[in-house]
């Protein structure tokens, strides 16, 4: 920028916004500097956008010209191999997490259970509680330490991956260190007894595998380098991240189709048919890799494929002895709709409480030393452990064992548990032939508790279900957001299943509906609560159908999820969107509101441009790069022929003349700032030149000679003055000349040209400038050098760089009169980062970036629009 493509220009470029006192209330609200609690938005970070648009420059065209059918087929074959490898690796990550979670959980429960059985008679239950605390606190402490190593590994990772697929680069989100800390941290979090799941982090882990594996390099393994020239662009990387995220869902739930739809619904702003096929293939590879190894390890039958995912809901079927039983009937749909409404209300309440907790943490916990975050995690673990132990001992109800308690035996064996159903029913603190229903839920792995709520009939009392739901609701809400890797799917499913099972018990006891199947109501309750929290529809429907392996549940699940989403959306957003907003990420929704069409591109664009000429001196480029944080710059020439017509206000010359007039002083200040910053350039020759330029003026004859040279040499880009800055004697016409737009060049491209010394001298032709290939231009991807870290003392500041072969000569552009909805759809669907605004005669009048299309910014501009009319 010309535009603040890296995020928000108001945060990173004070020149664009001015002082705080001059900001409007709307701008203060956008920046999070308002003091009103209701409208408060926390301060934004500088999140960089991704370059999804393909740069059609000369190096890229050379690659296309050398590409024949065989090379294209080879490239496509390599992409398919990478997609398959991503699926396999994601499945192996899921296998690693599941194996150690199961190992640590069984060890903990085996020790604690034997201690409780002994201490029940001896009266030493405090010792059993201490043993449980020792296990849980140790595991949670290790998980918190891993998050300290890589902070972005905290949470589920779904909000971060959603932002990445939307076009925003969250720092460190797809690094190798992140997936290591995430995978190891989540197994300690789950084994530590926290009310979290491992399914959400699996999605993040798969996305990291997708981002890193095709690159064959990592910043954490600098010494390991492979000469692999493929897929070195944000565009290709985005496709692999989409495939990896889908593979993570497929591995977590055994739902490859649901994973594909999840990547489509929740993330990617750009999609095509070829990507759909690759993502589905990757999801299938992840599902069957995990299924193959889990079936072999747990059952010893390699190749049997009995365990499709980390979480499986088992088989829903009525007892053969009950001829009147049906999984669901048309009458039950009315109850499902009511459960969807209640689930939406509960989800909205959950999100509201968690949002307030997240704000409190961002203000009072995160600014403090990192040890405070570890202490908070340990406090949550301590509280959770004590509540679970005391609730099982005091609030649990001893119930008589019956044959109905064993109806889930085959279901539990499908889950691959080593113990049978009798060992999953806990008899803590209860006499012989009875069991503790509360301990049966709390002292089992979460997946086993879900299966019991789905498939075991007559096992839990309404009081136990109510207390279990309340405790799990509050503790999982408190837990989500602490500094440990944590998923939200399983806790939400468990809360919802308890709610649905409670509804079924009440309908049977007080209304007399004996024909209803309790497992169906538990499943619908789980869908209602989960839908009310995350607000997913299409993908969540298919995930639940694939997890149950029962297509007849499609209609009730879909109706329940839609009702839950509509109800929850009336109060707030989904939990992932809330956390995205709290982080200040400029996420773009699928479409804008209807009233936004009252605005035009000229109303939202950034008119203060930082530009470069097609042939620019090194001193000017270094000055621009060091004094701005923009990630792209328009390549322009000064249109001197239109000066007089422009100053008369010719509408053909400028459709938005007020923006041109208002930016005259800014343009002049930018030129003066660029000239002054040349003094700090690390070259004595340049400093002497600048001093001489300030002290004396060059003779007119020399200036005329230079102008003749430029006009003769820089065809087809005439009238270039790379070093000239405004003079106080300049007239208004001289200070502000219309800028003819020729293309867009990225900061990374300019830095690469400087690093590799791509330039020529005044005495030479631009044809003598070295040419870089496409591979050389992308060699440093994805981390290009910083201009402030480069030693450019060896470069002659008077040398000239011809940027025309490397700029994008045909970027997407819009007219100043384009409606905002058209701008938004073009920006969103094409995955753009910068959108120039060009008038009818090819002059650039502004630029639009992601910041200019965020909901908050558009709302502020709409208020200003109403004030002006």
C-alpha cells in the first residue's frame, strides 16, 4: 500500500489515522479504545494477510511457457502424493494421541479405583483424593509447560485454522513446534482429567501437517533442507491446509465426508471441484490409516478396520424383545424442535459466560508473568478433581444392577476398551450388587461416558443427570480458554447427551411415553447443545450421521441443529467466532449485510497511497520499505497530460475528486518523509547526495539532461522522477499529479530484488538488469528477509531497479462507484489481499484491504454515511 494488507493500518501506521483525540467514536470502538463495557472490543493485533491471488509476472509466465502436458501431469501427481501423505501423517498423529491418552487414563483410573475400594472400608478416602490430584496436577502441569513453549498451541486451534483458511496468517499457527506441543499437550490435558476433548486439537494438528509436509522444510529444523521447488506459494499452501484440517476431522470422528464439509463450511473462502476431490481423498486416507492401526493394536486383527475414528457413537438399535420400540417417530420431531431451542439457549449462555472469562483472562492473566497461566491451569485442575471426587462420593446414587445395564456391552467393545461393560460401571462407595451412577460418569473416559448415555437404559437417575450436566457445563466453560491444548466437541457432546437423556427420563416418568428410545434423545440433546455452542450446520450434521452410522437420524439431527443455530444466533455468535473477534482477527464473513450496499468502494477505500515508479532508485525503495509497513505498493506513473482537466474537476478523470483533494497534503508529506529518511540510509555516498540536494539545487541543464535520458530510456513508462520530492515553490498542479496505475508489487518481491542486487546504472539500459526466475523469487518462502535486518551498504543507492518484470500487471481492480457487496464478494471469493480502486481513465485513487471490509469498519463508515446525508 498502499494498503494495510497485513492487518489494520490504524494500528500499524499512525500516519494513516492521526492522534487519538481526532478519532471518531466509531473509530475508537473499532480500535477497542472505548470505555463502554457493552461495546468494548479488545485491542487488535497486527495479523498479516495471505497472498492467495496469483501474480502473473514475467517469471511466472516463463514457467507457464516451459510447462508442457507431461510436466503438468507430473505436478498434479506430486500434489496427489502430498495429499495422501498428509492424510496418513494426520492419522498417525491421531494414533499417537489416542494411544497415550488411553495408556495414561487406564493407569490413573486403575490406581485410583483400587485405592478407593480399599479406603472405602478403611476410611482413608483422603489418600485416594491425593493420589488422583497427584496424577491430574502432574499431567496438567506438563500440558501448561508445552503451551509456554508455543503459546498458539493453547485451546482447540479451530479459530486459528478458520482464520488461516479465511486468508489471515496467525503467527506460528502452522509451525512444526506447534503440532508437537499440541499433540503432546492435548494428551496430557485429557489424561489430566480436565473437561476437554482431543478432537478439536486434531483438526489443528492436521492443518499443521498439511502446511508443513509439502514444503519439506521447517524453521525448527533449519539444518534439514530439501531442494523441493513445488508448492511455494500461499495459494498452494492454503489447499493443503484445507486438506489437513479435513483429515483431522476425519481422524477424530471417523467422518471423511464430514471433514470435507467442515473445511468447506468453516474455513475456506475459495473452493473448486478439484480441491473437493483432493480433500476427500486426504480425509479417507486419514480415516483408514487410523482405523488400520487402532484395530490392529487393540484387537490384534490387522486389516479388520473396526475402529474408524477416535470418537465413535456405537450402534443405535432397539432391543429385539421390545417390538414396539422405534428409534424415533414423527411425533418425536416436536420434542426435537423444543430440544433444539433449549440447546440454542444453553449454547448462547455457555458462549456468553466463556466470552466474559476470556476477556478477564486477556486483561488480568495474560499480561502477567507466564507462570500465572500455569497456576491458573493448575487451579482449574485442582477444582475439577475435587468436584469430581466429592460429587461421586456425596451426590452419587447407589442403584441396583439390572440386565438392562448390560445392553451396551457390544457397543463398548466396539470402542476398543480393554475392560468389559461391568468394569466401566463403578461401584464407588456403594454396597454389593449396586453401583454409583455419578461415579460411572465421572470416573470413566469421556468417550465411554458418552456411550453409556447413548446406549445403556435405566442407568442414571434424573437427579444425577441434572447435577452432572450442571457441573460439566460450568467446569467445561471455565476450562475452555486456559493455557492448555483443549477441545470443545467432547465436553459439549457429553453435556448435551446428559441433557437429552434427562429429557427422555422425564418423558417416560411423567408423560408416560414408554415407546421412546432414550439413546435417540441423548443423541439429539448432544446435537442441540453442540450446535448451540459452535453454530455449525452442514458439516456437523454429516459428522454426527457418520459417527452413528445411521442415516435415518439425518432429518432429526438437521432440524435440531438448524433450530439450535437460529436460537443461539439471536443472542450471540458461535464460540469460535467469539474467540476470533476477541483476538482482533479481521475475519471476513460469507457476505455483507444488505444495508452495506448504500456504500461504494470510494467510501471504504484507503486514499493515502504509498507508491513506487516502474524504474525506481534503490535509495527510494529502501526508504519506502523502512518507513512503511505495507505489504504491497501500486506501480504508477504521473499522468501530466491530465493535470489541468483534473484541477477543473473533470468527472472522467476522477469519479471521487474529494478524496484526491484531501490526499494532496498527505502525498506531499509522504514524498518529504521519503526524502528525509534517505539520510539514514547506510551509505556515505547517499548522505552526501542528500546534503547536497538540500543545500543546493542542480543546474537546470543537468536536470533537463536527466529528464531526456529518463524519457528516452524508460519507454513505455515516461515521466519518471524517482528521487524528486515536492518543493515549497510547487503549485497545486505540480504537487499532485494524477497517477496512472500499471500494476502491483509485493514487499517480499522488492526485498528479494534488493537482496539479489537486481538493478542497473544510469549509464546502462534496463535490459542489462539481472533476471530472476520464479524459483529464485520464491526461494525464501514463506519467511522473506526483513528490510531492517539486511546489510545494503554494498548497494549503490543511485542504482535503478526495474520492477516491471516482477509486478503483477493485471491485478483485480474495481471502480470507485462499485457497491460494497460487489467489492466484498470479489475480495472474499478470489482470496485477495489488495484491491486497487481505479477510475475511468486508469488512475488509481485508493486501495482496499481486508481491514476495509471488516464488519466493524463497514459499520463505522455506514454511520458516517448517515451523518453526511
